[in-house]
C-alpha cells in the first residue's frame, strides 16, 4: 500500500513540476523577451537622439560599449556601421524583416535563432530623422536553451520530490493503514475509522450475523445428532463411499470392541474383518439395502446396512446395529417351551390312552381295573397340574407389571400356607417350622401365595420322611428376606445353574412320581421378577436346599 501511495504522490509531483515548468518557462520567457525588446528600443531611441547631433556617426557609435550589436543601415539597406563586424563586407540588409518594418513604420523588430537553436538574437530597428535605420541586437538564450540550462535544476527538484514522496508516502500510508489495521473485525459496527468504510463494515457485520446464525443452527443440529447418537442403545456407524469410518457412536464402538476415536478415519475392514459384512457394504454401494446377523461373544446383533442416497448416487453407508440377544433368547425359549410342552403333554396322555385301551379291549383283569383307573386319574391329575402351570406361566409372561399392588402381610399368608400343606407334611412326618416377623411385601397376594406354595411344596416333595423344613421371613438390610430351607435330598452342583429353567428337573422319574411338572421354580422365578425380588439358591446334595427371596420394602 505504501508503495502505491508513493507511486501516486511521486507521479502527481513530477507531473506538477513538469507542467509548471512547461507553463511558467514560456510565459516568463515571453515576458523577458518583451522587456528586452522595450529595453533595446529605448536604447535605440536614446542613441538615435544623440546621433542627430553627432557629425561622425561611426566614430560615436564606436565609443559605445559592445554588449549589444549596433548597426547603422542606409535607407537602401547598405550597412554603414556595425560594431561587431566589418560593415564593408556585410551584405545588403534591405530585406531583413526588422529593417523593412522600420522603413515602413518607423520601428521594427525580429528574432533569429542561432544554428544550434540554443541562442536567439533579438533585433530592434528604429528609423532616424535622416531616414537611416539604427538597429540594436542582443543575443540571449533561446527558450530551448533556457530549458536545457534549467535541466539540472529540474532534475534536482525531481529527485528532491522523489525523496519527499517516499517520506510522505511512508507517513501517509502508515496514517491511512493504521486505523484499518486497528479495525475490530469482531465488532465491525463499533469501529470509527473512515466514513468510506461504513458500508463495508455494515456488510461485514451483517455477514458475521448470518454466519453466526448458520453456525448456531449447524452447531445445534450437530449437538442434537451427537446427543441422539450418544444416547442410542443401537450402534450407528457412518461410512464414506470409500468405506472409511466417518462417525461411530459409543454403542457401536462397544459392539465392535474398538475405541470410537481410533475407528474414525479407518477403513471398515479394520473395525470388522467379517467378509460377509464387506460383501454387503459393496452391495449397499450399488444402492441395495441389506441386513445381516452377527454374533459377538454371547450377544447376538442384527446389522442393517443402508445406502446414503443423494441426487448424484450413493454418497456413503449407514450401518445400524441392533442388539437382538433378548429377542433371540425369547424366541429360542419359546421354541423350546413349545417343544417341551408337547413332549410333557404327550407322556401322561399316552399313559391315559394306554390304560383306557386296556380296559376298553377287556385285556385287563377285573381286579386290575381299579388300579388302571387309579393310574388314569393320577395321570389326568398330572395333566391338569401341567396345563394349570403352563397357563399360569403364560399368564405371567403376559403380565408387564402388577395392576393392583397392595401391601401383603407375610405372617398370615405363610401361616395359612403351612396350614394348607400340613397334611402332606404330616404324611411324611416332616417338622415344618415357621418363623415370621411382622412384615409386609408390596405385591399381589395370590401370586405371592403361589410363590411360597411352590417353594414349600418342593421342600415337602424333596425331603425324605422325618426331615425338617424351616420357613423364615424378616426385615433385613432394607429388604424383606424370606427363605424356605429343608434337610432334603439337595440338588447336585451341576444342576444349580439350570434349576429355574422351564421343565428342568434333576431326576425326571422322581419328579414325575411326586407329581412334579418341572415348572414350579420357573413360576417362582417369574413371580419374584414381577415383584422386584432377588432369588438365591444354595443346596448341597444329600444335605438340603435353601431358597431365599429378598423383596424390596413395601412403601
Ligand atoms: P418340579 O415340579 O419337578 O418340582 P420345579 O420347577 O419345582 O419342578 O423344580 C425343578 C427341579 O428342581 C425339581 O425337579 C427338583 O429336581 C429340583 N428341586 C426343586 N426344589 C427342590 C428341593 N427343595 N430339594 C431338592 N430338589 C429340588
């Protein structure tokens, strides 16, 4: 900027100097020429006046100083005297313009340039009283000569101007630029620099505001997206066309077992080496939507691979990873349950139909008929118990929560239960002890009764004659701790993890003999879950079993 200012200032100055010189020099020169002419004419008049009284004109003129050229010319143009040259050798001057003018008008003047044009001679001619012409000439520098003579001065001036221009330009540039440099571009409207900058600053302010609004909108959209992605249980991976990971949420990072920061910028094959997934992403790049199942450890995932489409085609890929472990497990258990139910129903039905056929075909001896009828009754009862338990389980499966929760006091509930099962216990001469403190559980009294019924029923079934059963219930550590323990046959350690599964029985034949369905503990687990209770099982083969249920305190 300083250079530009310098250039402009220097140019203007040089032009000003040259223009001034071009205007002033001729004007001055003309004025100088005019005054010189007047002076010469004056001189000629004085000399002419003196010449009137002089007898020998040549001698008089010879006495005058030779600064100016003095020539005396006869009316016919013959040179009578010249103080700079020999008059005898001079040509006739009658045709000289100043002489002709003087002969006609009494006075005349003319200028003649020297051969080099650097000098001119100004001639002033005056007609004397006796008709002769007195001419005085003076040689001076011509206008070109004057100009050439002034060149060093003009050059010096130009150099001075150049120097001055540099100084002024530097200062001016600094002064001009200073307020521009000091502009506060963060607050354009608060600047008071130049009025000329006002439109620019206003525009800048407007654009800043627009950019700010856009940035805010973008930022809030980005934050929204980031919040959605961060809080998604599902994994989400965004890939570029080149299958480079552009973004990955925490859930996806957990599923693929790679830190999100490390995955971003990497190719998909670094994140997951599965050839199936790579094949599907290729298909997706061709515009197809695909899905695939994937197993990671014990969890099952379903991947939806969708292309990101825009006008120009596929711009990238979005992979959505859903954890379907629970759904898979539920489907699996439903399949198993159906198979188990069919199997369980088939056994008593086969027995019933077998016994009925024997009676119908008259194969059975009359004395055996009551026995077969008894078997039919027993199997039917088992069938009914089985169907009841299945119905109960599916009823529980459908329950999302308990509709009518109430505070259920455990003392009367457990007391009545012990009473109800006392006959069965007495048959096996079991010592059933109930120790229940005053406490209540929030829940459904019918379901709670069923839970404890199943536990007590099992304890009676799996405890040999003369054994002991203890039922306890008391507040403990912010919970209501209940337990049913027996001194029965116990459960082998390898069966403990499966004991709450549907239709799981340690000893099928013993369970059948006792009328067990294999669903009792599955129902217990379900009811406990509905009541937010925790189940604990401890058992030693041949020593006994203890099943604890810890309910949350009723509010
Ligand atoms: P079941 O109708 O066969 O008793 P459950 O679901 O109630 O079915 O019990 C599952 C299995 O757990 C039983 O078959 C039995 O082998 C075992 N079991 C349950 N409770 C006890 C207990 N108190 N003592 C020993 N084994 C038990």
